[in-house]
């Protein structure tokens, strides 16, 4: 097909996307008012991005995605729910950041490397509240022993282990029915 031929010919990414019929939109995902009213989005995708966005902004983004979604639209999000500092500090676990009280986390969690600490249940709730229904999810969990010796702080100390132990998630969603969302 045209996109494969463009890719094989070494065409620049915009030409490969155009050959596949994809028109990327670049801008503030929480305000897509520049999108023509008649045009709707079929697919919204993120990869290792959502964990770096504050919860209120995520809600606004998902709500805007729902507003601009075509009837058969899908969202596909791969989310890394692990402590990113564990990737380069072997002394800490992927769940370490759940042991830091909010003041300590604010010191470690800076604007250049912000991480929201949301758990899988939070992401699923944000989907529901903004008019999306998760239709497929693939979760990577650590064994319960990963919690051994960790002193979790509120609100994480009250969450079930099945939520705490999810360190990676791939969520695919579609617009919820008008009846289910009250629209």
C-alpha cells in the first residue's frame, strides 16, 4: 500500500502519515476547539505520556477527546505506573514512590520529570467520568511480594494490592453510550 511504499522509500514521517490517510494534530489536547466542527477524531493514542499529566488536566483531555470523537472512535493508551526513578536507581523498587508522603514527593517530583502517581483504578475512573468505556486492558502486575517491607503512605495504604501492583497498563476505550453517560 501507499504508506508502506512511502516508508520503504525513506519518505519523511509526515509523508508516510499522509499516505496512510493520517492527519496528525499538534496542540493542547485539552482544547481542540480549532478542530473543524464537522471533523471528528477516529483514534487518540499515547505512549508513556499519561503518567506525566496531572489528574485534572487528564480529565480535561479525556473530556475533550470524547467531545471530538467520531462515533466509532477508539483511545489507546500505554501507561507506565511504576516509579520512574527506579529505572536508574537500583536501590528503590517500582513502587517506592508510594512510600513518600506528599511533602517529600513534591521535592522529588519536579516540573522537569513530573509523575502523577495515579493507580490503575484512577485511570479507569477518569475514563468513565469523561464518557469513555474501557473495552480492553492489558495489565502488567508485580507479585504481592513486591509490597513486602514497603510502608505505604495515604492514600496508597488503603488501596487493594491488585491496584497497587499494576506497573504497566494498555487501555483501549471507546465512547460510552449516551444513555450510560447521561448525555
